[in-house]
C-alpha cells in the first residue's frame, strides 16, 4: 500500500517535470520600453539630448530624410524544438526637426510586422554557376600569367 502511494507520487512528479520542460520560453529582444519614460517625451519641449538622456541610445536611426530615432522591442515565445513566434512588438519613432527638437513621437505595434517567406534555401545571384572543384581549382594557371600583371619572363 505504501509502495503504491510512493509510485503514484513519483508518477505525478515525473509528469510535472515533463510538462514544465515543454513550457514556452519568453525572451525580450531589443529595447525594453518603460511606458512612463515613453510618455515623458513631448513634441516641442524635448530635443535630441533630452531624449537620449531619458530613453538612451536608439536601436537605429534614419539614414535619409527627416532625422528619426527608432526604439524597437519584441517579446518572443518559443517552445523547445520550435521556431520562436513574436508575442509582442512595438516601435517608438521619435522624429526631430533640423534644430534637433522633437516633432513627433509615434508608437506602432504588431499590426505593422511583415512576415517574409523566403523563396527556397538559396539566394539567387547573377553570374555563372560554379561547382566545388571549379571554385577550388579555377585559378590554377591564372596567377602570374603573361599580360595579367606579374610573374612573366624577365621579371
């Protein structure tokens, strides 16, 4: 009787351990946003220095057009042996005028995430297809050939 209770308890413990091993793993990626700090950014009042002091360095900045700083954060969840999925996503875009003053602070979420489906396992490139051995032995006889820039007779 006592052995049956011990075996039952061991089975329950084993099931609990197995279930906990299959739970989702939550990962924060990128900038971790604090809603209080984000709401403190005010157009017309803040500038680049005050935004950097409040929010820190941006994830990336615009390269063309109006200066915009982007703070990107994602929360992903993944189960063992499965690709991660995005659970939460937000982008804070802080735009500045030519004087470095905040013009706008806009936030977007998961609705603007685009899921891309790559076409196959290879990236198509221009040029000719070369095999392994052609890559390996393709330059034999090319280095130092006459008229190519070195290694000819009399040099």
